[in-house]
C-alpha cells in the first residue's frame, strides 16, 4: 500500500471523527506532511533495520552468482492519553459528555505538538546521533554553549523511513479510539482522593527508521556566537549540501529540511542572495515558504528554541 499523509488516511477511514485530524495537525507542520503506512501487528510494528547490504551485480553467463546478504535487527514502538474531570466540575459544565467533547480539540492539539517534538528530537535527530559512528551524517556548526539549534534533513521512503498507524484502529471508523475509564463510573483522579471521570484516547502511531541514507542533521547552530567568540556558529553552504547528499535528497516532496522558524530566518539572512529559493508556486507542500536547491524548509515551533546542549561530533 502506498504511503499517505495522516489527513488522507483520516479522510478515508475516520468518518465518525472528521475534525480530530484538524485538531491534531493544527500546529504540527511535519506531522501533517509526513507519509504514513499501516503497521504490521496492531500496536507493534516489526521491521528489519538495514545495517549493511551487498548490491546485486552483473555476471557473465554460467559464472557463479555473487552472494548477497544483509545484517538486520527488529525495531518496535507504540501512543495514548487521557482526559479527566472532577465530579463537581463535570456537573457544573453540563455533564461529562459535553465536557470531554469540548476538551478533545485542545487536548489533541497539545498531543500533536508533543508527538511532533518527540518525532523530531527523540526519533529522527536522536537516530542519526546514535548512528553517527557508522553513518557520519551529523555536522557541527560550531556552537559551544547550551543555546543551540538543529536542522534535521529527512527523506521519507516506503518501508525504510516512514510513519506508522494501526489500521485496526482506523478500521473502526475513528482516528482515536475513545474508552471511558472505570467503565464511566467515578474513581479517584488525584492522589488526594478527589473523585471524577475520565476517558482514554488511543491512536497507535509510530515511526520506522531502518536505513542509513534517510536522515542527517546539523547540530550546534548558534546564530549569536561561534567557537572563536567572534564568528556566528551557522551552517555553511557546504554543510547543507553535504547533509542533503548524504540522504540522497530529491525534489519529489518526500525530502524535507526541518527546522525552527528562527533557523529559517537565519538561513535567509545568510544565503538569500545565493541558495535560498522562494517557491510560491508550489502546491504540494503548502506550509513551506522557501527551499534549498528545491528541498523545502518545513518550519515548526515544536523544535527546541535555542536550548539544545552542545553535541560532540
């Protein structure tokens, strides 16, 4: 099955909760653009992580065939949340059903923002840092303190680097499976013994990262000071070119440069006369304003705003 965005998947399957995808992706540009595919085993997904592989080659007639092998390992992962309300507040606000319906939108918005931050920092960025010794796909802009930014370049690829969703969840006609806690009866919602009601929202989303040519990063970006205390610690054009070459970047819409809006502003100041392109005609990715050699910038406030510690690479 071809990869699709969460919005496209929700339009097909989530007939009961049509507004939930709007709430979830309201402040999450990357999550809105990221391609997803169905997971293999409900909550879990099993995939072979490609660590090394030999390529097939041409051989002469009747010559022995070359042996081909790869070393792999399995990866698995899992997402859910709850909304709770005190007994008295629920009564004052028209009952639990009205309260939970009103609170679902804001909760999903925050959930989406936290999910996107986790995908960027704990998954994409951390993956390339954890595999730095073998991938060599991390570049140091020279920042020395704890007020740094990052740029993450990612090329989504089916079966290698993609989002995952639980098809059985969407198969029920909803994006988020909603279940009353304690059967809808009162229970203690605080350690002090306050009684109330709760619901559990569950949507099984994840991300698969199994290749070594799909993610790269520039770290230790500090527009204010560089290692010599005189020059700003900003990426060079060669760094950006190299990180895109490392992941075999394309202009297909599946390759993205993910950054905080302040970093995009910095790149515009540094390279507006040479490498940064305005692309108002592009209709495929609506949330970008600029690109680097046809690879779009995706800016999100869910990336850390200049409070990353220095990374030694």
